[in-house]
């Protein structure tokens, strides 16, 4: 940027077509040649009386700060106003937001938490910077072109053992250097995993988030926990190295939450099984290398098999409201031979294998859902502060403040419930979690996704037409509103989870309880 300085009076002299300067946050922009290419037309610059004047307020009522960071606009800066200093600064990579309620309480200056230790804070700072430097650029690009997440991102994640950490605490982390040594394997707990889920959602790229190994985090645990040692070791090493991806292939056109209704068939033959059938809405299915597949056997029971991509396995893309970078697939298994040692768990006892990771899966989805909701609160607080209506900031309207209040209340309630459940997870065995937390996690996910959809609706109303526009000021709102239903369906529909939570509570009702 040029170091030349101008007076306000000098800029004011350049206020007509062919000779048009403006001031934005103390910097002087020469728009003389650009004005004719301005998306809103030259008349906007002339009729709105910003030519030759300070256009800061007008600019930020129409554009995001990132517009000023584009090379073509940086080239238009010819100097600055003498005696003025820049007032508006974008948040640097990895930094915390200063917007109220934009960060969880434990990250907010002046607040305290009983849950997080120093290594959690260091981990959060390092992981956020990784997300914003490595994941966000690729996420934005892949959301647009629909291609699978770039291999370079998986490679960078593997270097820091991020892929291994996304599966939560456990023996699979033993001997690994986590995030450059910031946290030791024996220190890593569910709060570290919570941090990861919440930071990754900051990419504002819902389809990409699922594409970035979403299938692996639900498809690999059954292989790790129920597979033959040699099989589990081989696949786990390949996945942790960022070279292979898994997909959990349970859902079918005729069986979603009703796992007992699966029709995909595994016929026992010499040396293994012949699998025939289909699966639908499988995350990462279009590019996964391994499939954890629920099948019906000749005896009518359920078995789970690990099937490698190969002859007889065909995947087709399913188009949904979010980007195809998620790899959502329809899968056909046409007389696929599966070796006997690819059986996960015991034959006809596959329901245990299928259900074993549901609590962790739903909890993980909830961490991201709540964080994404918080980002929308931040977007709305910024917008209502800089948008002017009837000559006053948008937040001068009581109805707008009421919507913001509801958004904040919902996300803070969800976050605190999440942290309470996470604390319990840290102090329970996996078996005890299944006994005590399946219901609360189901209800928590239902609550989080219901409130998220309320927040999405309110945010569109706050942003108006911009809230349904894929570019510009409201692009994150539009994206959120369009993709938020995924969280309400994946891992169990809201009504199914609500019913599960209540049924579990009723089973624990004391027999002597009376009004």
C-alpha cells in the first residue's frame, strides 16, 4: 500500500465519473477505472454520494471485510488520510473472536471453567490455527467444485495425528505425538475431541466437514474394536496415515433408524460370504476405500462385514442440499465375495457392533452442531451492529434484539449441557456410557439440532434477502440455513432420538414412585 497521505479536502475533489476516489477506514481508494466495473454500477457510487467522501459505513453495510483483502482491490489503494488511523482489523488466523458470545465461555476473557486445563487451551489455539490455515481454504474451494477434500489436507492432518485424535481417547493413541507434542496421549480426553469438533465447524463448509473423513470416524471404530487384530491394524495404520478412508454403510432405502429392517444379504460360502444388496445416503461412500456393512444372514440375524472397494462394489453420487464434497453415495454390492476374517464381531450378533459407536457418533455431531450455531450468533451480532435501517443500527429494533437474545440463550444452554455430558464421558467406561448416557446424548442431540434450526430461521429474518443469497454479506447464513437439517437427520432423526431418551428414562423409573 502506498505511504502517500492525503487530506479529506483533496479526496473530495475527486468525485465524478472518470475521477473518483473514496475513503474506507482511513485508506484512499482510486476507483476511477474500477467504477465502470462496479457490480452495482457507477450510479451507486455517484447517487449514494460516496464519491470523494468517507464511504466506510456504506461499504460495510454492503460488503464483507474480505473484499478489501482481494488483490484487485488492494491495488486500488493509493494512500491514506493524514491524521487518521485504521480502525477496523480482521481477526488474525488462530485468534479468538472479541464478539460477545462468539466463543464458548471457557475461552472468553474473565470467565472460568472447571473442565478445561492448560493443555486444553494450548491445544485449542494450535488446532484453530491449523483449521484456519489448512482446512478453511480447501473447504471453501471444495464446497464450490464438489470434489473430495484434497489429499494434501489429509497428509497434513496425518502429520499431527489429527485423524487418530478424531476417534477420541483410547489405546489407539499410545505412542503417537499429538499436535506436535502439545498434549500427551495419556492426557487426551473427550474435551480435546470436543475442541476439534467445534473448531472444524468454523470452516462454514457443512458438506466438506463430512467429506473430511466423516465416514471414517463412524466406520473405523467397529473395525478397530471388533475386527481381527491383523485386519484392524492394517486398516487403522492406512487411515491414520491419511491414505485410506472408511464409510459406515448401514442405512438402506428401506431401513434407516430401523436397523432391524436391513435387507442387504450375506450368504455364507466356503471361505467367507457373498454379499448382495444396496445401501443409501452413505457419507464418504463415493470415495471410501473400506465399507463397514450391516448385512442380514441366512439365519435372519445381523452380521457386520468389512468390505473393500473392488469387483462388484459400485458407488453412485446422491445429490443433496449440501455439497457433493461429502461423497454421499448409493452403494450396490453385486455378489461381492468377502473373506471370513473380515467379519466384525460374531456372526448374527452384529447389532451390538452397529450400536456400539452410536453414542459417540451422536455426541460428536452435537459438538459441531453447537459450534456452527454459535458462529451464526457471531455473524448476526456483527450484522445488526453495522447495518443501518431508518437511520439507526439494526439492533435498535426491539424485535431484532429479541431474536438475538433467543439465539444466545439456545446456544449457551446447549454448550453447557454438552460440557456436562462430556465431563461424565471422561469419568465413565464405555460400558457405563452406554448405560447412563445413551439417553442424555440422544436428548442433547435432539435439543441442539432443533435449536439450530430455530436459529437458522431467525438468522435469515435478521439478514433479510441477504440471508438467502449464496454470496456476499449473508453467504454463511444462506449456507447454514440450507444445510442445518443434515444434523437433525444424520445419526438418528430428532423424533427417534427423543423417543430413545424417554424410553431409557422410563426403564429406570423406580417401581415405588407415585404422585
